[in-house]
C-alpha cells in the first residue's frame, strides 16, 4: 500500500529536505536563465559603442545614410581629420584636470571618511546629509556666479579653475563612497593595533589601507570619469587655452556639411583613456563597488 504523502524518487536521487537545500536547487536551475539575461543586457550596453566605432570607420556619405549602411567600405578618414585638428592640447588639459582633481579629492575624502566611519564624530549622519545636500542644486544654477568669479579674478580660461571646481564637484560623492568602504574595516583590528602601541599613521597604512584599497580605486576611477566627461563647466569657463577634450569634441558638430564619421572617430579616441583605466582597474573596481554593499 503506497503512502500518498511521500514523493517517489529514483534510486540514488537526493531529495532536498531543508529550505536551504531547496533554495540552492532552485538557484541552480535558474542560473542559465540569469546568465542568458546578463549576456543580453551586456550586449545592449555594448552595441552603441560598437556602432560608434563602426561609424567612425565609414566615409561621411556612408555614415550619413538613413538607414546607416553597415556593409559600406571602411576608411580611416575620420581619424585623419581628428588628428589633423591637433587634439593633443585638449587631451592634456583633460588629463591634467582629471588626474590632479582626483588626487586632491582622495586626499580630502579619505580623512573625512575616516572621521565619519572608523572614528565617528557626533551627529555624523547630519554631516553626511550636508555632503549630500551640496549635490541637490543643479550645476547650471551656479554657472553665472562661477563665470563672474572667474572673470573678476582672472581665472577665465585657466585649467586650475577647472581643477578646483572638479575637486569640489566630486568631493561629496567621494566622501559618501569612502565612508561606506572604511566602515567595513574591522574595529577589532584597530583596537588590537592601538593596544600594541600603533599610532594613527601606522594604523592607516598597515590596517586601513589594505582593506580599503579596492574602495579607493573605485572612488578614484569614478571621480576621474566624472571629471573627464564634464562639459558644462569646461564649455563655459574655457576657450582656446584650457579647453578640454569634451569641448574639443563639440567642435566637430557643424551646421554645414557632414560630420558624423569625424565625430564618432573623435568620440572613440577621447573615450579610450576612460576605457583603459576601467579595464586596468577592473578587479579593484568590482571589489570596491561591492565592498560596502553587504554588512
């Protein structure tokens, strides 16, 4: 006589008896679906970039066709036009403003995040909200005061003004990120080091630095990307001397003639530093962005 409450199983088949085992079995079944979905999303994100690169290799008439001609002949005329426009100075200006401002942001954000996480000050949540509130106002709202300040102080078309503004622009984001990353440092390690007589500098270098380095790398990369891609301030406060790469890129958009292939070629070259930095710090970026996610 069979028991209706017991499911029949084949010999040697394991029946999950706990909720944890059943959950793990369901996750294993759904892995191919999630993997396929991840590939689809990844392809959707990469397709515009590949289309930009392909368009940059077409001639201007082929790039301007509607619908675009995918099988058209390839040429490097767009890149020749980009190089003939002398892009070295704008690229150097962008590199200088992005790198220096990122270094300054880290030098200011790490001590502030240390005080807000490892050695928290009183009402540290109010301090964090203050940092966040500085990002509430749209950047365009402060554009006129910044322009008047730059004009009266003689800093108009000066790369150091962009360095200062990019530092102020990225500092609140960096403090928020670093506070989350430094909060992951085990307090027991710091207490043990303090009992052993280690000073603040020694604790920062020997204990905090190895744990928080992925977070520092992720913060630095994000600040670098924001500074490199910034256009509004650079377009308004610079001209011929301190113009950055995004400002140089907009110069290819004209009201007369065809420009799409040249524009895509310029965008491809200008995007390379960010792509190279992202691939070089890929492992650190993944570790850093997931460091403060799970407590």
